[in-house]
C-alpha cells in the first residue's frame, strides 16, 4: 500500500507543480500506472491472498478481476497506457491524462479500504 500511495502522491505533485499538464503528461501517466499496479496487488492480496507476479498483464488483469470487476477495468485502462507513456515517442493526450489519473485514484482508494 505504501508504494501505491507513493506513486499516486508523486503523480499529484507532478501535476501540481506543472505549468502545463502537456509538459508532464507522460511522467504523470507513468506514475499513475505504477500506482494502479501497486494498488491492484494490494487488492488481490487482501481479497485473494496472492498477487500477480511477472510481466503478463493479461494474467494480472484476470487475477484482479476475480477480486473485483471495477478494479480489473481500471487496471486494464492503466496498463493500456503503459507503453505509450513510458516508451513511445507519441505523448499522452489530455484524455489519457484524465483517464489514468481517475483510474489510479479509484484503485488506490479501493486498496486502502479495510
């Protein structure tokens, strides 16, 4: 949970300090993706007693889907942005920015619930 909070707080800090969201969109989206991944792991551990290991994003979404469909949808949305924001020359759009921020916050809030 600590990592999920750290990533989402770092994303919020990047957002707050940016003069223009477009200047930091890829960094913000990447931080949101990592926040969501960490939060999904927490959700799985709490509800299933295990979390996804490895690089297979499909397996991670499937596992968190057992824990909750909303969590799976949000993780799927975040993971769909990982390569674009982290590795592509094409910058994240304003829509990407908003969507990933919302998905990360929802997952972190869900993971924080008892």
